[in-house]
C-alpha cells in the first residue's frame, strides 16, 4: 500500500497489519511519546496528580486506580579497603 492510502497508520499498526513506519503521523506520535516519557522520568514521583496527568496524555486514558512506579536506579560505589592484619 502506498503512503497516504487506506486506513490511518495508527489503526493499521494497532491491528497488527503492515504499515509504513515513516508515516508522518506515526513519526509525530513517536516524538510526542518520547517527550512525555522524559517528562514522566523527570517528574516528582510523589506528585501523583502530575504523574497521572502525564500517563493519561501518554496512553490516552487511564483509570483512577492507575499507579505509576518510577524506575529505580541504584549506583553502587566500591572502594578498596585495605586488609587488616
């Protein structure tokens, strides 16, 4: 199918049909999703209203019981401790 013909690309993609991944609408949606993911990563994890708002914009619709748990990064620093005799 040539670009621009037939059903909307997101509809094709969600249905599992072949679609043109460079379709301008999909490229725009992907860029918006990346911005929202960055906003969510940078948001205060204790600000439930803000996190729910971002998740709602990202997925389109979320229930009131939606719970976002931010990714946790742990950095371990190892120092050499001299052996004691």
